[in-house]
């Protein structure tokens, strides 16, 4: 399942987890997300050849972000930067 930031909701993530779905959800760039992405070490970022943007240099890194306050367990978030 793939979603834009409209899917960045606790209930959507919970359902994806319950159904063991493979999913990616774009997170809103709120302060918690930006702080977490900024804390990723430079050596952790890997080049990614985006089929949607073949001429745009893109990198991926993975981290863990505590999200959705009391509803959550630790959610893994993939941060992307150009």
C-alpha cells in the first residue's frame, strides 16, 4: 500500500500492521519528523534511483520515530532527502 501524507494516521498504520501489509506512507514534515531526519548520520544515507525522478539525486535512510502519542509502539519511518 502506498499513501501520501493523508494516510499518516494512527488508524491507517494500525490496520496495515494488523494485515501485515507492506506499506509506505509519506509523513507530514512536522517538527518531530524533521528533528528525527536531521539526526540521521550522513553515512547512513544511501543513494536511491527513483523511477519517478530519474534525473533527481535522491537518498534514503531508515530510522525509528515515536509517533501517534499514546496509541503507538515505535513506528519505523523512512526519511528521504534530496
